[in-house]
C-alpha cells in the first residue's frame, strides 16, 4: 500500500512495480535496547513504590527511550524503496523528505550482496551502478532483495524495448510466474541452490 505522498512523486503513466523497505531485523536491533530500558525502569518504579516526586521523575526518564523508539519506528516506516516502470526510487524522512532516484535507462550494473543469514531470512544489499552523477546507489539490507533486483532488471529491459508504452503495473499474482522463471534461471546458473529455489517457489505460489 502506497501513501499519497509516494503517489505524488510519480510521473504521468508511471506505475509502481515493487515496494519494499529495510528488513524488520534491523528495526528490531535499533529498538531492542530502548525496549529493555523501558521495561527495566517501569519494573523498578513498580517494585520501589516510590513517592510521588520520585515516581514522576522516573516516568519522565522513561519517556526518553520511548520517544527514541517511536522515532526509530517512524524512520523505518518512512524509508522505502520503489521500482517503477521508469526508475528506482529511495525515499526517506518523516516530515522532511529526501528522495533519490535512478533512471532505469542509466542503470549499467546491479550487484546483490547477501550473507548466509540474509539468504535464510530474505534480506540483502542491492547496489546500483548508474551513468548519472550519483554513480552508485546502495540499498542496505532490504527485504526480498532478489525479487527487487529481478523486478528492476525486467523493468529496464521492458523499458528499452518499449513494452511499457501502454502497460499498467501488473498485480503481484500476475507477476509471480515471471519471478519464478527468473529464479529458475538463477538456479540453473548456480547462483541459488535447488533447496532455495524450491522454498522460494513455494512461498511465491502461496501468494496466488
């Protein structure tokens, strides 16, 4: 689901093909200590049954990690990555927006970095090399990086052949067979194993 603001940055006849954000693991890592501090302080206040001034001071101290946690969640929710039929967009910021986009026409190479844990939990870093002034754009630890890369490369190919001239974005269930085909090609090239292909194929088919 895309926000009104995200729709506003799209051009005429520009359609969103894929939408993702940083994997939730990294949000959890950012807010873990804040949650621990909130729980410990709350438990201490209850256990001590402190007098009113001390209790109020404790509540005030507890607000600091709570505000920090809310800030981290809002930043994560508003840092999104989009693939459209024309470009790749990185959008961040809660109130002040910072948008970086790379035209598909200027994308030269795409690099995927995925650790063992990234392959297990489906996250990784996608690096885009372009002919623009930006040169390189990195999307760190995003969710579903293989599908993101595949979607981007397919969109670039279709843009170059003019297939997007009168085409709207396909619903996810119509796009899944293409993703399975691309994953099969990766399997044949040895990029992913038979087990990874089977697991991902099963996951994609469950969405139809």
